[in-house]
C-alpha cells in the first residue's frame, strides 16, 4: 500500500511540475503587423486621447523631477565640471535603450503592458511576471519617495509665509522622527497621493491636462534658469574638467543614468495613444533627447557659475544663484521642483495602474485589476490599489532606507526589453550542432544573450572592486564574441514601422552596459533581486499558473481591433 501511495504521490508531483513548466514557458502570440489596427475609442476600455504632444510631456514629466535641481549639483561635487560628460554618457546609453523600446512600441502599439508585454510575447509567461514584479517594486518605492520629497517642498513654500514659518511640525511634511530604523511618519505625502489618485481616476484627459500644465511650467523654468545662469558663467570654473580622474566621470554616469528613466512611461501609454505606431517611437526618443538637452544645459551653468567644490549638497542650484545675488531665481527653483515632482509622481502612478491592468487581463492577477470604468475609461481599481500602496509606504516608512534597493527593476527591465527585440527579429529556426550537441537557433541565441548579460555584470563587479584592467577587458571580449555569434549565426527580419538600427549590436551593447550598472548597485539591491524573484515564483506557482489566460491568435485579433475589457456597471 505504501508503495502504491509513493507511486501516486510521485506521479502527482510530476504532473504538478509538468503543469508548472508548461504554463511558465508559454508565450503570448504576436499577430502579423498587417492585422494590427487601432481605433480612436477602444470600446468600453481605455480611450485614445493622447496625441504626440501629450506623449512627449508624459516622457519628460516622468524623467525630470527635482533631480534636475539637486542631482546635477550633488554629482558635480564628486565629479567636477566633467559631470556634463557623465550626463552625455548616460544619455547615450539611454538612447540605445530607447531605440529598443521605440521599435517594440511600434510593433505592439495597441495594448498596455510595456516591458511586461514585450517579455510575454518574446519569451514566456514566468519571465514576464518576474519583470513585472521587479519593475513594480521600483515604481512603488519611487512613488513613495517622490511623494515625501513633494510634501517637503510644499511645506517649504508654505513656510515662506509668516503664519506657517516655524509653526509646522516636522511630521506634517518633512517627515517625523525615525523609530526602529525604518519607520517615519509623514501626513502630507499620503494626502498628495490621494489627490493625484483622484485626478487619475477621474479621466486620462483631466490627468493629461494637469501633466501638460505642470510639465510645461517646469520646462519654462529650467530654460529660464539656463538663460539667466549663462550670463553668470565663469569659464575658468570648468578647468580642470576631471579633478578626480576619468573614473569619477564613469562612476558619475552610473549615478545619473537613472535621471533619464521615464521614457518607458510613453510605451505604457500605447492603448491611449491616438496614433501609436507613429507617435510612440517619436514620443520615446523625443522626450529623452529633450531631457538630455535640459540636463546638460543645467550642468554647464551650475559648474560654470560656482567652483564645483563650493556647491551646496542639499540645494546646489538654489545656492549657486543666491551666491550671485539672484534670490528670486531660488524661489523659481522651488516652484519648478514642485511642478517637476508632481508630474513625475502623476506619471508614475499612471504607469503602475496600466501595468496592473495588463496583468489583470491576462489572468496573472485577480480579474478586479482588469476592470475599466464604463464612462471614465480609467482602471479605477488598479489606480486605487496603486495609490493605497504608495500612501502606506510614503506615510509610514523612511524611504531613504528603501531607496537602497531601487533601480533593480529598471536595469533588469531595460535589459530584457533589449533581449526581446533581438528575439522577435530572429527568422532562422534551424537546429545547429554546438560542441557535439544539437541546439535550436533560438536556443543558441538565448545562450548568447545570457553570456552578454553575465559578461557585463562581471565587468561591472571587477570595476567596482578595482580589479585589473586586463580582467575587465577579458569580460568585455567574451561579451563581444557572444555579440559576434548573434550577428553572424542568425538571420534578422526588418519590421514595418520604426526599426531599431544596428540589430543585434545595439541591443547587445544595451544589455552589457545595463548589467555593468547593475553591478554598481547597493548590496541590498542584489539581495532584493533574489528574494523578490523567489517570492514572485511562489506567487506564480500558487495563483498565476492556474488563472493565466494568454489569448489565442483569434482572440488577440479581437483585442487588437476592439480591446474589450471588463467594465464597471
């Protein structure tokens, strides 16, 4: 009897394992480009109200927050005038990533999902779920951090009036006293999150208007600051360019890389774009280039106005103008910081809700996340959930501690998107003989992509721990050989619409550099990556594998033509 039970138990375990892997490895079908069409209004779902101008402002709003008024100066203290080169290098890297995003947004223009959707289509269900989880934790912590900063700036502006000066408790907006090393009370941050959540639930048109007004305001303020500061520049302050060495410039580029993060918000606006196949690639690239120009302009001004060693750590830009007798500009900087943080937070909450909507439709999350309001055409349940999570984090936790585990999702997500582009371009499906073993062309390609990723990470670790230049060159050469194998041993198609140039070399460079930056993150971020993936796999095993419903070829045509979703009656 016991033997029979063991056999039955073994077969049951084998069945569950087989079901898990068959579910985890399935992918969402990619419809032929000729079958993709979009409408101005997607039935009872999301409404196509966003034009090219709105998409550009979404990308700029997501990228430029208070960082342009603070990060540019704080990094300049460590790097020197060469911080401009740091921003140029980081911008160039992000342009390569944006090219990958732009092509995929053009190929899959009709539904929400961004990096999650691309991964689900190019690879498999489990990898897509892991990408979603890593990105979402970044978004949640980032939203809480931005909300706290916004609350602090709002209180600072209020304290310009005598009635509020010295009468505002720290726990209202600046953050109360820390306790247990993690917790810190803030009242205003959740209130601001609540207000923005209401705006987003009200409708994409209303939230787009608010984003447009606030983003335009901050762009005008930044341009004004650059113009005024130009007349105060002393070119002698730009010498020496790299007082702390070339390595400091490279390290600075890894820090400011995240100042450009945000163009993926445009990709997540696919289902609400009027002309996604044309406007999404332009919105992604255009917003990134505008942000790069603004960042570089501010860097040149701030390092030219004041010697880099004298820049203030907390408010470098404001201090630079105050030292020149231009105090009114400092007030404008505070207003610009509020506008910048508001748009960054607004777009961040918007993107999160659309990602939850995509997973709710695919069954990887409960169906309540897939519901869209019949008249407002917004995913209210997803939006409210996102607002609640961000409010709890912003109201109770010391987000400075949580910030140590940020940016993992962005770097891994960008790397996977670049790999998705290569995968979707493959045309040859033959079987090759590799070291005496048969392997499909796709399997060989995936192996090359993994080698490139590990080579980039290895080079980053060696750089971080000051290893010899030779060892880093070896890691880079291994990555170069894997890239050459991708180039010579595979045949690539050229899709209709926007096409990323230099495939597979450009995506391979993206993956290598992203993983190089991944190696520079805090140790806590590495631990977070491993632990969160374990939790996500467990969650998928318990819920996702049984409820996910990747659509068939016939069903996906319906989605691309009508985009039907559950609605609230």
